[in-house]
């Protein structure tokens, strides 16, 4: 089944380019708009796999739209920006964007950015599912953030030391946790400590 996308970009030509590239790569564009407030409405209506949001839009800027879409945890968010300033990138991440792309972008840059956003979204859902299975006292936001930090560190180590892709590194952590009937955080700590590695488990 085709993965679905909502596009929110106030430049019609960029929107058209995005639609073409996405459809060529097997995605289904279920909604498009030039306004941030309409992007939130479209995301609620269609619950797409991915929302691509431009930062500067009328109605609601991309960061505010990303926050609202991210609150429902139903769609991965990719931010498009003409600005690569560090603070904007950090703001986008805090708003729940899982990947970003600086305009003007090349076609070959778009698909990897989308895969990163979708991959990280799948990770978030897996981590949240794991947190939901823990008792209430272990489910605080601080705990979730701490788990996320450990998993990110472990992924970085696996990518550096074992040349794994980000998706494969997460898959190794997730699989190891399931096989050992433990949490992803515990597995991530072992990876960071160097006591667990692919091929050694």
C-alpha cells in the first residue's frame, strides 16, 4: 500500500515539484495546501504517514503546525526551510520535526530525508509502545526522553563502529530488547558500554 503524504508549502511551483517526486517514488499525496492552519486540518483528516511542512506559511507557520500535528502522534513531520540557521533547526526538532531539508533541494536529497523522518517516527512509536507497557510510575515524560537519549547514543555508536544505517542500528536495539525480554534502554546502555555488539550477541 502506498504511503500517504500531506504537503504544505506556500510556493505553488515547489509544491508541484514535491508532488511529482513523491508520486514517482510511490507515495500518494492525499492533501496539499499553502497554509499552515490548513495543513493541520488535512493531517487530522487524512492521518498521513508523513507531513511535509514549509517553515514560512500564512495562517500558521510550519513550526506551530508541526507542534500541533506532532501532538497527535499520527504522522511523521519533515520541515522544509530556506534557512539553515542552527537555532531554526533546533526549534524544528523541538516542535517534533524528525528531519529537515534546506531549500532549494535536489531530488536526490528529498527521499533520504523522507526515509529518515519515517524511520525516526517508527522508532518513536516503538519506544512509546514499550513505555506504555511499563507501569505508570515508569512512564513519565522524563523517562521517555532519557530512553530516547540512550537509544540515540547507542545508534550513533553502532553506526560509527559497525557501519550500520540508522534504521539497522535501531532495529538491532529493538530486536535485542525483544529477544532478551528487556527494555530498549537497557540494551542501549549495554551498546554504549561496549558490552553488546552485533555478531557478539
